[in-house]
């Protein structure tokens, strides 16, 4: 709703989302009941619209604002003012939350923060009024609360695509399945074990351990994975043959990589091996999105010529960075900070540079300041960094760069700073730990570092759901960029990279935690031509010209020698 979009800072908006979301399942349930009783499709479509209205509307509003600004519907100085007010409000909200949770309350400080926040809210209200009266086109796009309905979403789908949108309540699961020609609703009653199964599954995937390779552990994995598949996908599998799947998850499902779901139980006497399991990825190419409305708004096939890529691989001073990060973490987590070097990232970034060209910021040059100066000049950003998630205050989660030489450049790019960037980037690859993980808000999904790049203007983000070991990550990224340089689109390139990884791995490396952590969020239909492809073209032309000149010189020399011989014989 408009009210939700006009609250003054994201923490307030997220709290509103947490409170308003429980109302939507009731409305959806009523619409579904009338549909099942009457068979009138109108009510089924209404149920879907309400599911969309409760989903990622803050991100939708922000991305509509980004698009409106790119359409030049607002002067640059007013956009800058809007960003500054938003950034200051986020910082103050974080300080206020910290002050309110302190063992001893400092009322003077709390009153000061509240006063400054109220002042910023008045400034934002005045600014919104200016948008409304003087820039109505921007206002109407920025605060438009309309969502995409079934009919319009179906028109955006290709003949081999299917959207699976999930809605969860405490007791009910609703699945909306849309293809270009079909719309189906499936409902299921959730047993007591559903949420515990999802949590158990995430724990198995995100906590890599050699203990998971025993026969009993593999069978336990297959059991919980297949149970989830039976609830989440099997009811609609007959309609999905040959389809690429766009998964729009809800609530805890945002942390389930659907490609790892096992489609069949393991026969009792068959050998247990991760490599040979019937994963859903072996049937379907899978990407993810925050909502059907965002998918319809942004999922256009695009092709970038002469693509420029920026690769970033920092160097970490362990002790100094740990102290810096600890300042922004709750007291309970400060002792657990552990920043370790990632030796494989340098080869990873060099390999990408060989395939795509572009620019590399490595070790001493990979500072936050250098990145911020040039990030908006590149179509692809590849960040091989550590990510630190702050679940208490998501806007203080960090991407970690090389420490600068002064105290201002602390090497930590905070989530609120990412949200405040202005990018024209087609793809951001976050080759870091936990960049897709964050605080879960009802109706808004996971508030993570990856989400910040969409707010900044990125069209697609490849992110990680859990820490991926360095060597396995580099292998997967090498396969991905090789496919991308061959002009496969983003979704196909990562899909084929995962299949290649599985095919070329032994049983140890085929453990799902080592290859399924990377997922595509947003527009997966973007393809690229590497920037050095033209230089290669000119290189081959030059080489051909050189060979031609050598042949001409040899030919002329041969003619001259022949003439001289004739004169001598005469």
C-alpha cells in the first residue's frame, strides 16, 4: 500500500511489513475458498493479486524510483537530496536501536536521536510534497502500488517458462503456477514438521562437514530433501515438463535452493552417492525473483556489446578488520568475528579478466574508495570478498575491501551505502560468504547485501546463500564465466556451470553445499559480448594483413630474382 511505501525509513517499513503480512493469508484463503466453491477464475486471480500485494513492495517502490530517475523524471539535485535524507535516517535508526538495547539507557542520547529523526521525517515529507506537486510523473511511478496480475504476467513469459509463486501461513501452503497458457492454484495443509524440515535442510546445506558423507547421512539428506520436493514441487510437476522455472519464494523458503531438491527417494539397497542423486536441477533451469511484479517489470532479454567488467579481490589485514567489524555487531557476536584470507580469489579474478578483459582491483588497490569511484562505469561487477551479515541491523551488514591508508577508508562497504549507490550495472556477482542471507521480514523476504544492489540499480545479482569453500567457488565461477563469454545468458551460464561441476566432480565435491550456494536473482535473460572480443577481431585482421604483406614481399622478391636470372642468361 501507499502508506507502507511512504514510511520514513526502511526499519519502520520492515516493521510495518511484519505486522501487515499476517492479514493477507486470510484474504487469500477467502478468495481461494470462493474459487473452489464456484469455479470462477476471477477469485483465483484475486488471490494471486493479494499474494503480490504482500510481497516485496518496498523493493518494488525503490526500483520504480530508480527507473523513474533513469527516465529523467526528477532533477539530479532532488534525487541526491532524497538519497541523503534516506541514508541519514538509516544511520540514526541504527544508533537509536542500539541505544534502546543498551544495558543502561542514555536518555539524553535517545532523545537526541529521536529529535534528529523527526527532523529528517519532516524534510522527507516536504520533499515528497514537492514530488507530488512539481514532478507528478516521478511521484506516480515511485509510489505506484499497483501489482502485476495473472493475465499480464502470463504475457511476459516465454513458451518454455513457468512461474512458481509460494505463499506460506502458519498452517497453509499455496502454490501459484503460471505458464503462458495455464494458471493453476494448489493448496496444502502444513504439518507440524514442515518448518522444522526447512530449517533442518538449511542447516545440512550451510554447515559443510565430513560427517555428512556417511551412508546414513546421505540417506537422511535424501529423506528431508524428497519430503520438501513432494510438498513444494511434485503437485505441479506434470505441468512443468521442459520448462525453465522462476521461483518466487515466501518466508523461510527464501533460503531453500530448489535445484538441490531430490525428486525420488533412494532405493533401500542402492549405493548412496551425492553425485548421482536425482536433483531437480537435472530436470529444470531455475532462477529466483522477489515478486511476479518485479519479474514482469525487469525481465527483458538484453544483449550487451563490448562488455566492461570490474573484478575486485581485496587483501585482508585480519586483526584490524575484526576490530572494525565488531563495532557494528551486537555484543553477543563480537567475539565470534573471524576474518581469514581467501587465497584463491586472485586466480579467480585473473581468470575472469582473461576471458572478459576489463579492469581488476586487486590486493592494495581493492579499496572501498576505489570501488565506489568507478563501479558505475561497468556492466558487470565481480566482488570476490568477505561478507558479514548483521541480522540485528541489516543495514550495517558489510562487504569487506582492503583497508585504506587513512581512518576514513575503513574497508567496510555497509548495506546502507550500497542502497545509496547509483549503478547502471547489468550483473553483480557476489562471490562472498552469505551475501544472500540476512534478516527475514514478512512480505519483504530476506533483507540482504544482494538486495541492496537491486536498490542501487542492478538488473541481476548472483549471490550466495551460505559460505562456499574457496576452491569450489573458483571452479564454479570459472565454468560460469566461460559460458558467459560464449554469449550464454546469465541463467543458462550458471545452470550449465552447475551441471558441469556435478559431472566433473567426485563424490566428495558433489556435496550440494559446494555447488548450490550460488543462485541467480532478477533478470537471468541478459547476455554479454566480452570487451576484448573486438580487440581479438582487430588482432586477427592485423595478423592477416601482416601475413599478406609478407607473401607480397616474397612474391615480389621472387619475380625480381627471376628477371635478374633472365638478364644474366641473355
